[in-house]
C-alpha cells in the first residue's frame, strides 16, 4: 500500500473561534529518492484551529484515489492524538459523545473523515509538531488572499507540484 504524507498548518492556534486560514499539501514517494507533490491548497473559514485542520483532512481525502496509508503532519496536537488513539471509533460507538456525555465538537467533520477513510480503506496516522512545510506555509498564508469556505490551489517556491495523481 502506498503512503501519502499530508502536511497541514493553520493561522489559528488554541480553541478560540475566529477567522483563519489553513494550507496543506500531499506528498507521495515514488521510487527511491523521487517525491511527487499535489499542488498545495489554501482555505479560509470561521472556526477553531481544530476545525480548520479537520476541514483540510476532509478535502485531502476527497483528492485521494484508492486504498492508501496516510500520515498527517500537523502542528495540532489534539487532532493528532484523536487520530492516533482512535477516539473517533469510540465516539461513534457512544453516539458521538465523550466519556462525560458531552457532544463531540466538530463531529460532522470527524464523521466525514471516518466515512471517507472506511470507504477507501485508508489507514491513517498522525505526527504532531512543526514539520518541514511549517515555515513556508506560515509565510505564504500571510501573503495569499483566500476566499471563505473554498479551497484553492496555490503555487509557491517552497512546494513544487509535479502532478495530481496521489
């Protein structure tokens, strides 16, 4: 099974809800030293850092064809923990409530991720912390004007798109 790496960053941090941008790219290793990247995409929305990261994961899953191993690199430790500890399956069994009986925030997006990954039989894991695109994304997100609730492909020097077939 081929592995696709997703790199995602947002302009938002913490749990406060406000307007922010999210940028991600997908990379797949082809051969020993050759990498292929899909063009980066940027989006802008009102929400929390968690919601923007989840929104980008949903969008990325729409762009993938066939069964894949997906490794998500994100600065968002909460999203990475949920993915790695498989909390989503537990929440689904508990009717989208946490152990205290409270409704799960962003359940709509978590449900989409679960549905899409099951449908395509993806295996998803995550790595939390700064990644190799963090600085480039932060710089470019401040410069690029994005429309609300729409992802748009962008090109910038730090990411060289090769093709769109991951």
